[in-house]
């Protein structure tokens, strides 16, 4: 399995020296203000036993259950991104608690949704399953798939009021713990969508950048499941990509992308969600003893090189018909 980040090694929010030239204000190593938005990022080492116990307690309380399935192998509970539109009080937040709450709800409804691993019958897999306290039938979503798209709230001097979302949204905030009847909503977007031409410009600076892993798991050496969050702020816009990448070796690749886009001065925040997957060919059976290499022959490629990375999967899945493809908008009070 590929190596994974285990601790923070850089500031959570990398800020450009040109930030002030474009009207920005540094509020600290992980916070800034730009064009009416306050952007804050925190990061830390992977959660230890105490932090995981606290997270499990919050999850159990939120879901009103004490029968939680095992959490991912690596969780970064301190990795949080918050964007606040100060005039309207609109708050966009991305964190592990929200993501795992959505995963646990889906897990209770669908389990792993029929995804099976050919190696699940091997003794090593069964031993690990027993240590995790779950059955060999994998009766929970061990792929850690989540439909989390961030949480949206309207802050006030009192307690924040969570924003509602349309009932048919595949990853609505209502499904993520937001009560109905609030004053803000994600509604279907009928316009041109995200300005990709603006995002592709290379002649303008990136004023700040963040790259935060929310959680990851190697699926008992049978693949990879990772939720990762990337933020880019340019002089004219904010862009967020949150991606859940799943690779089950010999079975499938799947990516669920949530893209959030706002052009400064606009009264609209866009949120695009896309889900696509493709099958993977069965893994070749390794011979008991590999034959000696011929003189001068290049070394055989390691098995990992035959498995698509996140970037390779993204390129392949971009050409696949999506299982989900929606764009929503959120109106701001200017």
C-alpha cells in the first residue's frame, strides 16, 4: 500500500507574499481575510487513541447509536477548513466529524453496497476483521465511502443555525444533520456552472493554498480509500476540491468529487458533485517462485505500479458516464 501522511509538516494555509497586493489580510498562520471572506484552516497529526475516542463519542451521539463500525485506520480530526462570508454569516465547513457521520449513516443503510474483495476469504483478512470486532461478512461499509459535501450554516450572535438543502440533493446538508426550515438552501443551478477558464489561468498568482487529508485506509492492503480536501484562492475566486478516492484492488476504482466555486463580488456559491466508477481487472496471481530474469532484462514492475493512482483514476473516470452529476447554488446576502 502507498505511504500515507501521518502528521502535519507544513502550515495548514500556505499564503502568498502577494496576498496584501490583492486586498488580503493575514490573520495568522492558518487564517486570512479577503474580499469579505474569512478563511481558516487547521491541521494536526493523525488522531491518537484519546482523539479517536472523543470522535467516536461525538459520532455515537449524533447518530444516536452505540454500535459504531470501526473507523478508518488514519483520521485527521484536527484537519478542518472553514470559510465564512462575513456579511451574510454563511459558513462553509469541512471536517472529519461531518464526513464520518455521512459514512456511518450510509453504512447503516447499505453496508458496502455489494462491493466484495476477492482476498476477503484469506486468513489474514479474517484475522484483521476479528481484531476490528466485525464479522467476516463485512457487514459495514469497509470502503469508507461518504457522500459528504461539507456543511453549511448561518452564523449569528446566538448559536449557529444550520442551513437547509433540497430534499433531492444526493448529499444534502439536511442529510448531514441540518434541520429544515433555515434561511439558506442549496438550489439547482441553471447557469453556465463553474468558470473553468478562470481556474485554468496560469498568469495570475495563487494567493493561498491548502491540502488536507481528512481520513485514509488501505483496506487491509487490498486497496485505498482516502478523503482529501484541496483549497485554492486566486485574485478573483475561491475553489475547493474535496475528493473521496476509492480503489479496491482487482474490483473497481471510484471517485466522488465535490467542487465549490465562488467568484468574488458574486452573490452565488456553486457546488458541483460528480460520482463515477469503473471496474478493474482481476489481479494476476503471483507465481510461487519467480523465474530468474534474463541477462540485461529490466526489472519487473512492482504490483503497485499496475494499480491506478488517484490522478490516473481521475483521468480515466473523467471520460466515464457519471452515476451522479449535479450542480447547486447558494445565494449570499450582499
